[in-house]
C-alpha cells in the first residue's frame, strides 16, 4: 500500500529523514521502500493573460501578453483555443522545465513571432490527463506567485508498504500514522480524527434501513446528502489520490476514496434517487439472484453473498462492489453514504468466489474498526459538503443491534520477559502500551489490557508479547549464546542414501540436474509406465497440468537443451519424487523417490580413451553404483514389450524390481526432438533402500592361501547367453571355485559366422590350504565337458 | 671373423653404446637386448667356439665368459640406476592431456541444502521429510491458516482437488512429525514446494525450502535469534551481522524476517541489497500456541521456534545467479561449475 508523507503529517509531524522513517517503519513490521514524488515541473508561476490576439500567420495560434508582475510581461505564442485575455494561467518562464527536466523552455520563434515562455495545460504539468486547452486558474491565486505553492502542490515522499495480512489497521494513513507516532514517541488521540463538525440542514427524508443478516453485518450506518453537484475534483484532491496511485473519477467518489485511504475505512456512495422504495436491506442473496456491478459485469450470486438491497433488488455486493443500478453519475444530486462493518470471513469468501478484489474488499476481509463508522461518515460528509455542496439530512442512521464487547487481555510481565528472553522493565512496557493506545490496569503481577477497536489482530497474551517485542525492537533483545541438546530428539536421516548416490554419481562424471515436476498430458503419456497420474485442478497452463510420474521427461528435456548447445558427450542424473494416484492413502496419491540416469553420446572422444557409450557401458555403471551402496547380485531381464525403447532391461534383486535401463527408440526421442544417441535408466530409490542389507556385513577374515587363476576360451553359438554359461560354470563346483569373469569376447567372420569366442577367467581358492594344480584341473575339465554337452562349446 | 676380432668388435660397440645410452640416444631395453638378448651380440660368440681347436677352447671360453660378465654387470648396474618411472618417462610427453573424465557435479541447490543441513545437524537438528502432495489440513489448517484466512493469499496454491494440494511449504512435514513425536524436538525438513506463480526471472512454479522447528521447555525468542545468527554466520561467514524485523506468519507469534548484512557490498549499499545494506534471508518466529493445540502439545509446558529458508534465494545470492530458471533446465555448462 502506498502512503504519502505529507498526508501522514496531517496526523503526526516528523523530523525523521525519509530513509530513517522507512527503516523505523520496517523495524516495526511495516516493511517499506520509498520514492520521491515531485511535481514534474519547475519554475512555473501564475501569470495573467493581459492581451490575446490572433497570430497573423496562423489560423489557430494566438499571440498573448502574459503579465507576471508589474514590471515584467512576456510575449507568448499559444495554440490553446480556450486562451483569452483576463485569465490566470500557469506560466512556464524561460528556463523552466517540464516533464521532470526533459523539456526545457527556451525562447523560440513560432511562425515569425518570438515566444518567451509557455502557458501550460494540466497534462503538460503532469497534473492530469486534460490537454483540451490550457489550465485556467481561480481568481483567488495571486499573479506572479509560485504555481506549486499557490496550488498546494508540495513535494512528497511516497512510501510503498508491503503490509502483512494481520495489519488491516494500517491500510490507511491513520493506521500508518499511529506507527509513525510510536517512532516519534507521540500519540494519536481519537479526538484527532473524530471531532469533525459540519452543518446539518433541516431537510427531511424518509428512509428505512434494516439488517436481515446480522451475522454478516454487525453494524450499518448511513447518512443522506441532498443537492450535491457531481463534478471534477479540485487539484489538491486529485493530487493526493494520484500521489498514492489512485485515479480521480469525480468529486463524490474521490472524496469517499480519500477517506478510504485516509482512515482505512471503505464507504460506499449510492445515488439516493436510484434506491427504490427508500429503503435498504442488508441480506444474503437469494437463489439465482443476479447483479450487474459497476464495472458492467453480470454476476450470478449464491446464497452466502451478502448484498445491499433496495425495496426489491440488490444494489451492491456488500463490502466488495456497487451495482451499476445505483451508482453516482453526472446527474446525481442526492446521495446516500454507507458506512458499515461486515464480517471479514463473509467478504473474503464472496470476493474469492466471485473473483472480485477491490480496495474495499481488501480492507473488509482483513477486518475493520467497528468504532470508526460514524467518525468516518462525518469526515466524508464534511468533505462532500465542501466539494459538492448540498445539505445533509440531520438524522444519521446507525443500526448496531449487538454492541461489540471491549477486548481485554491479561498480560504477565514476567512471562513475557521469559518468553522473549528479555529484561524489559514494567515502566518500558507501560510506555509501549501507551504508544499503542492500549489501556491497562495494574493487577498484582499482571496488567489488565484494553485493546483499541482498530487492533483486531490482538486477541491473546502472546499477541501482546509480539507488540512489546516489536516496539521494544527485535534487535534490542539479546541473542542467546548457547543451545542445549536433548539426546532423545535425534532422528536418523531417512534420505541419507540420496546423498551417497549423489556423491557416487557426481564423482563418476554425472552432472546432477533438477527438473520441473509439472508436465503436460503428452509427456505424462510418454513416461507413463503407470497410467494413474495426478492432475492439478488449477494449473498455471496446459504445459504444467500433471505431476511427473517418471524422471524420464525432465531428463530428456535437459538432453535436448544440451544437444542444442552442441554438447557431444555427457551424463546426467536426477533424484526426485514421482507421483501416482493411490486410492488407499489420505491424499489419494503416493510418492516415491526415483533416480534417473542418462548417458548421451556415442563414444569417448579422447585420444587415450575411445570407450563406446553403449548398453554395456551404462549397465556397468548402474551395476557399479548399486554395488557401491551395497547391492550385489542384481539381474537384468530383457523386456521386449516396451514401445518406447529399442532395448529395455528390467533390473531385479531377486524378485524386487529396482528399475530399468534402456535405449530409447527413434520415435521416443523424436518427441523431444533429440537426434543423438542416448541411454536412460530409472531406479526406484525406495526399493533400493529396502534392498540394502541392513545388517553391517562382516568383513571376512583374511585368507592367506594363494588363489589360482585359470583361463579357458571356448567357441559357442552366438545364441548362447552369457548368463547361462556363467550359471553353468558356477554350478560345477561350490568349494574352491570362487568366481568367473568374461574377459574377452571375439566375433569374426574368420570364425564360423554363427559362433563367438568367449574367454573366461576363473578364480580358485581354498580357505584351508594351498591348492594343487591337479585339483583345479579336475574342475576345469568338468567345466569344459559340461560346456560341450550343454552348449556344444569347443575349447580353443 | 675370428673370435678375438669378434670380441674386440663387441667391446668397441659396447663402449660406443654406453655413451649413446648415457646421452639418451638409445633406450635401455634396446641397449640391453642388443647385448644380452636371446639373439644379442654376446649370444653370437658361443657358436664361434666350434671353430676353435680343442686346446684353445678353455682359453677362448674364459674370454667369452669374461666379456659376458663384464657387459652383463655393467648393463645391470646402468639399469639399476634407472627408476621404473624415469625408465617409462623416457617414452612420454607429459604435456599431453591425461585421459579425460566426465565432469561430474552436484546440483547447486543440493549443495546449499547439504550445507544448511550440516550447519543445523551440528547443533542437534535432525533431518525429516514429508510428502509433496498433502492435504489442506497439514499444509494450512493445522498451521493456523483456516480456509478463509487472508494469509492464504500469501501463497498461491496448486490443488489436486478441494482437500488435496501441492504443499506450499515444508512446514506441513513438521505437523506430520509432531503428530507422531512428543517434544523435545529439534528438526529441519528440506524439500520441494510449489507455488502457483507465473514463471519469471525471479519466480518459478516450484522451489526448495528448509524449514526448522525447535520445541522444548523454555525456548525463548532470544534462542531463536541466537540460533539463526549462528546459522547466518556459518553460511555467510563470521563477519555478517543479522537483523530481525517484525513480520507475520499465521503459525508463529511473534513472527520475524531475518536479514543479513549485505555480503556483496559489506553493507555499503549496492544493487543486490537495493542500497539498503541488508538482504532478506528467512522468515521465522515463535510457534503460535494455536499450532500446539492442533498437535495436542501442552501450551503451558512447551514453547518453540520455527523458521523457513528458501534454498533458491540463498543459492542465487551465493552463486550470483540472476535468473532462477537456470536451476531447472539442466544446462551442463552451468551445472559443471559447481564443485564438490
């Protein structure tokens, strides 16, 4: 919210510099920045047009004499059609500037006649949009006087306050001024804004007001002014509103707006003659009821919307916006001013539901001061009478069926200091309460506090602790210098495994990435290992309608990004939550943590390393990762049913599915416009975590007996799977055969074209003795025989 | 060629090669093999014995053995003076690039999360987690943000349906934790949170947070200040100052924002701190008694504080990142700059 320093000073004079004031308000919880607000012109004075003749070389220009004082008068060429002799005008002398210094007034020749200055329009002075003609001033201004001074157009500082939702009381200059008063160690009394006097006429008016929905409207006040004249607002009012970013409309509406910005209390003005049957009823909408609001939009209402109605129809949505059937227009002469207190929850619900947020609704939903209704009404009446004339009807309507009780809170000084860790004296606390307009009675060790009606946010003792702390100054409370730890509060980090995986992968050359977890429909279908995806009911846009069900799309988009940037070779990984619907949980969803891996590129292009980035490369890295975190013996099973992959292998530990690894096919890649070759793997971290043997694995005691390595090479049909050979070899002996490795694979046309040559290295070791060659030979022979029988393998 | 001539020739060649070897113009292995190899010069001597008369054979045999011993000894002693490394080093160009590795990296946000976790872990905060999709109750109601509270405007929320939403802060994890555990407790909860905000240089539809919660007997506002001051100094350096400003969160009372003195201009005023000398880092406050009521903690016994840190914000400050979106597009040139 914007507030003007000049405006604030109507309540409290301050000697603080603009930055001190901003800092002071910020320290009180009203975070703000400020800007200088100045007139866009300089050196403009009031001049009198003493002569005005048509320009001899033009059919639309005039040559005028502008008298500034007795001695000096200037020749000025003016194009405005409303210029005439005998008027007072704002006159920019030579050397004056307009538009914040961008436009400098110089002596010029216009169609052969020298012009020594410029008569200005409202727009040229930055005072309004009017450019129809030059600005004509009232006679009360004095020739030669400084235009800014005579018009009361002071320089100003505008504070932009980022107000927290609890401080509805500061949505007006009065509220902010109260905070300023704290800084200035002054106090704003009620009388400073309540004692407004204005003349009441003796006109009579029959009018009836009724509150049908007392839950939603605790108090409704109104008054009537007859015979007003709707017109443009005077410059001071326009200037005041414009300085804080409000548009000027007409004198009546501007006046109401001014009080809204001044006291923070929204009031509504109706055209009295448009209110049928001279009565108002504050009630909830009936089923199917509609209203066309001031902005011309037809709103369908529901039964919880609170309305202001005349004899038959709604004329406003209470506290939010008026109806266009009852608004002020140029022809309005009699008005009714509404000053009411509405239930904040009702206003908020309606505002949300109807999608209308106005300056009024913003204030009502943050709760307003129920005691300010009449003072606000008085103040507004006084201004309208001044600006628009007319006479007030003496009776002020004030329907207030159940008076609000005075809020009292008991405040314990010791407890407060204990809570804050401070040592604030009783006297300081009293001073603080004084500055907050909180009344108190001392009762043994506590203060019985009476909360002012404008502080709806103070309801509990702890709320007062905060008030004490903020006025005392958060930064004046010492920081404690120690912290005691309770052993029982420790909890193990259940996602520790993520850190381990990150460390392993990043040191193995993978770059970690984070991707958006919101995807579009197409992407969800691509990655759709499961169809039960989760849709957002109010997405930002169609591109982000679903929660990701896989890390695939995020990684593919990252691949595309880097491919576009000419990256040739890289590895990426991401760890994050993926989501599925699940009827058995409270939220109807379930989430699991996933690890996505991607290998991009064909081969390492280093002079000393030409590793091929192929299926085996990736499989090796996945296996290595899992081994490193304690998962051995994983198996890979080909899945030929997958649509999106040329090769796809599921990864298991026993029967537990841990994830998969695959080579996305062309069609799949083309959905992301990826051209290069890549591999992808996704592992379920939750399954991995469960698969890690929780018992600390024992380190086997050192074996001092040497092992023997034996190699055999065989020629077998290409059809034969490695895993079958491996299984067969390992099954041959379970005492001294400790392992088998494939260390060479050779396929060549020189061999039989259906055959491959495989070389295995077997490791033999006993835990009891040194092995003899003969015992190993026996097993090797057995293996060779078995391979021959089972796979028709020939030893080479 | 008779044996004596041959021996003489080998001797001559050997002295020459010795020089060559010392001047590095012949490699050790070649040098050694030339004389001692299976087909080396010395091996050529023995067949010549056949052409010698039997009476001369012992004499000639001695000569051959003698030159063989001398040369073998000398070559071995030369060889022993070479270390394995310098032996190989003779073959390499050390300016050639080593075998390149992929440039692995940890995401900057991970790094900040880890750093903040470790700062709090040191003073006894345990790390806990909660779900990204949660109910309105955990995300709002139990945190004292009822349905029609204006504070809901502070957070634009993605909904799955009326009651289910994408969490807007990780405070929801704390409610889950409090329901299952009794105080005293000291936890931080990192994680991904979502806000229904237009994507721009400064904001994204999701971001990461670490929220902290400390509940015990007699936890004071001054404890909150001390703890978070320790945190700021640990993260940004001993010399930073902190300041606390009143703020508002429905789940804390009093509430505060913590600023640190600008680390870029040393509080002199710069673009990053908008000339204020201070940078906003986190929101915090004393846990509101209303929250305790939701989780059945006795308000008269327990008090505590909570805080929430935006990871992206810290990362942008620490790494000088101007556009938040770069955290989520997987740009390797950006990612690989972050080192362990």
